[in-house]
C-alpha cells in the first residue's frame, strides 16, 4: 500500500465519520426539541428546593433612621 492510497483512505474514513456524527447530532437535537418540558415546581406558590426568606417588617426608630 503506497502513501497516497493510505492518505486517501484516512481522509475518506474521517469524512464518513464526520458526516455520521453530524447526522447523529442533528437527530439528537431534533429529539430534544420535540420533548415537552416538565413542570419545574409542583405548584406556582411552592418552591422545589428553598423556602423564601421574608424579613420581618421594620419597626421602631431604626426604620425611621434608615429612610432618607
């Protein structure tokens, strides 16, 4: 097998592999786009991981000093 034939075979195989990977990637992309998203939270008022922190309302003289 001479060098020219070897290089031609390497280029042909790499081209075929590239085309196969491109088609596979496109198919995976289309399958992912078709999939419907799941609901992230059970309801709109509940969170999945965290409880929302609500600071206590300001009271007393400290609230008056903080306002401009």
